[in-house]
C-alpha cells in the first residue's frame, strides 16, 4: 500500500505533540496559541486563506468561476478508480 510521507510525518507529530501534552487536548490548543503568539508571521487570516484557496464553484480571485469536478470532466477523461479502492 502506498503511503504519503508528508501525511505520515504529520501523524507522527500529532502523536508526539499529544504525548508531550499528557494526552490533554486543551493543553495542545494552549500550546498552539502560544506558538501563534511567538510567530505571528506564520499565521494567516481567514480572508487571506479564502483569497488563496477558493472553493470550487465559487468565483475565484480573478473573478472567474472555479469549475466543479463534474464540470471539469467535459470529455470523460476523469481517472478511473484503482481496483480495491473506496471510490
């Protein structure tokens, strides 16, 4: 089975962070809030995120609609599901 190295790294960091906080989720949130205060340059606003990550079907920053997956598949060239996958 194929695994994504980035996803695995994020999962490992989640386990490590939770262990460092004694398994208490509120301590994790407090730690994240402290990190955001220490490094405000790494935090973006919701509006900044929306400008750079438009939702499908909603007008993009350029004013053009972003096609949905079904609209983008006008020629039937959508990749076929891999055998044994959920899709």
